[in-house]
């Protein structure tokens, strides 16, 4: 139990995928101009991260390892992620039109989010079991959502603030992201992983 | 099966067999995975097939299909999509008028609103476009403007309107360079004349105020109430 909690805190805060490990920076800068879309993107990414890390664990443990095909990890994980993303898009579209309206356009974008592949590969490196993999993916998703929503909220305020002309737009966004990353480095040492 | 022509040396031969073996397994495994995932996705796309948005379809059938664009959207279907997404209000359709707003409000469970004057006023009577043919110069501008293809004609030949197709949306009047298009009220032939339909029960109930028992009591509700109490 303590170990699972450690994984969760470790991925959400200490080894945050975006601000500490610098994975998934594209949606972090791209979809953070509006709080509404940031929330949609966060929910979709958390969902896919959890599902993809579980599925990649299954493929790794039951297909690649028995055949000694560990060198095929990257390509098969990309296959798994693409499948999971398309499948969940179809499933959500059919079962929940309301949720699809919120998440719809963000789901295909997640295929190319490197945090998803990163989580799948890190699960193997850290030799997590089935539940640990799922939790690790979920924690990564929660951490991604946390910083994306915080960052979007800040950017919404920054756009109306009196920023010096050379810093307007993406430049001040980069600086803010850097400061947030510094702040998150402060969690280092909270959990020893 | 020599791979690199080094088959004569036994250590390489071993390695060669090993390599062929592992490559074969790798190819087979990846192909298997790809076929499996492809089958899953193929089955899912059949099982989870979505035929448009049911709500959009329902709203679209209630709209008058004039495709006039007075609501600010390029046609009735885009307006229906916008209503379903909550981006547009239900009171932006002048051709449909109050009856359309009423039925949309019933479908969506929202309050009935008066027509938004910004998008035009409800026509008193149904009109159709009429082209004064001797003045028409055959510029085809009204043909391009017509959303329902109700105008016939070709360049430098006079145009005319198919009355049964015209929805009376006014869109052809503005582009005409010689102003030869009139909007004429539709004359109802005697064979099609009928009494005005009484308002539907739902409309009557919707217009009722507190204290009214039925719609027809409204005119003398004070005396009627006294009678009922006694």
C-alpha cells in the first residue's frame, strides 16, 4: 500500500513528467492557452496514459519477453498506443456523445504525445508489475493534468497582464514554464525512488 | 542458406541460424500483433459505428430547410449543429418563426423565446420570388445566391423561379443588379384553402398563466372562477 502511494506521489509531484522529466512538452505549450481546452486535454491524456501503460505492460510481459524480443519494445509500444487511442476514440464517440464533444478533438493528438511512450518504456525499465504499471500511468496522467491546468490558468492571466512587448506570447509562456519547473524541482527528495 | 557467404565457418553458421531464427520470430510477432490490433480496430469500427449526431438530426428536421442563412450559419444543418453544441440560441430562424422556436424549445427542454430581431422578422405571409422576365439581363447572380436551386436560367438568357421550390428566403433580391425580383405573397388557390388550424394543446398549455384552468377560460377567468368556487 505504502509502495503504491509512493509511486503515485512520485509520478505526480517528484518526477512530474512534464516539469521534471520534460516529456509531453508539445501539448503543454500548445493546448494551454485556454483553461477549458486544457481540462479536456488533461482528462483525455490521463485516460489514455492509464490504458496505454496497462496494455503495453501486457504486450511486453506476454508477447515480447517470452520470445526474447525486448528490442522490439519501442515499435510495438507505438503500435499499442495508436491502437488504444483509436479504440478509445471510437468507444467514447459511441457510448458518451457528451464526453466526446468535450474530449473529441484532443484524443487523436495524444497518439504523438511522447509522455505516453515514455511511461510505457519507463514501466519496463523500472520492472513494474501489472498494478504498478497502471498506477504509474495514472499518476503520470494526474501529474500532467495538474501542471497543464495550472499553466493554462496562469497563461490566461498573463495574456491580460501588462507584459513587456518582447516577452509577449510564447516567450513569457516559456519563462513561466521554466519557473514552474524550478518550483517542481523543490519536490525532489520528498520520495526516494 | 548462406546469408553473408560465411557459411563455411562454423561459429558464423551458428550465429547465422540464430539471427535468421530471431528475425523470423520478430517479423512474425510484429505481424501477428499488427493483425490482432487491426482486427480489434476493424471490429470496433463496425460495433461502435456512429451515424451522425442523433440530436443534430432531430433539430434539423424541425428547421424549415430554407437554407437561407439568416441565422448566421450557412444553412439549416450547420445551425442545427450549433444549437446542439449550445453555441447558438433557438430564436434565430425567421422563416420558421414562432412555431419552430416552440417545437425546438419542446425538444430541448428550454424556455420559449421571442424571435431575435437581429436575424430578421417573421414574414406575415409566405412569399415566393418572382422575376420580371422582360427586365432580366441574364446575369446569373440570383442563381448563385439561391440556396435551394429554385431559379432556372443561363448566362444572357432570362431566368425564372420554380415556385414549388422557392422558400421565400429573400437571398436573391439583394444580388440582382437591375432589381427585377419581387417577393410576392403566395396566392392560395380555392382548391387548397382551409380553415386555420386551432392551436395545438401543447401551445395552449404553454401560453397558460397561473390561475387559468383551460386556455379558453382566459377571457372571462374572473367570473368563471367565482362560478366554480360556488
